[in-house]
C-alpha cells in the first residue's frame, strides 16, 4: 500500500531529526511510528505493564538518589497537579 501524507514543515523537520537520531530513513521511521501506534492497543493492565517492561520504562529511575520515598514524591506531584490552576 502506498500512502501519501501532507506534513507541515515543522512536522517534517521533527520527523527528519528523529529519524536521523534513530539511524533510519524518514520512511523507515514513519513506518515504525505507525506500527508502534497500531500495536499500542492495550486492553489490560497486564498488557500495559508488559509494554512498559519491553520499552524499559519500569525501573528507569531506580538509581535516583534524590527521591528517597517514591510514594511520598508521587503523592506530592499528584497534589500539585490537582491544585494547579488551569488556563483555558
């Protein structure tokens, strides 16, 4: 299948830059993004955890020493987000 997509110059630049960082052509990188997006349908918590493990998200901050109590830190962030004034 051939697909033609009109991109803004900003999106095109971002795609080119990201592809270069990955050592891929723009076409290869765009295809990977589409495939990843299509496979992101996670219907269960277990599927989400498995995806996070696959991507290396879980434990990414395991070596941090500036957050001694991660649960307390998460509570603080949550409270800050809940009390933040939204502009709209």
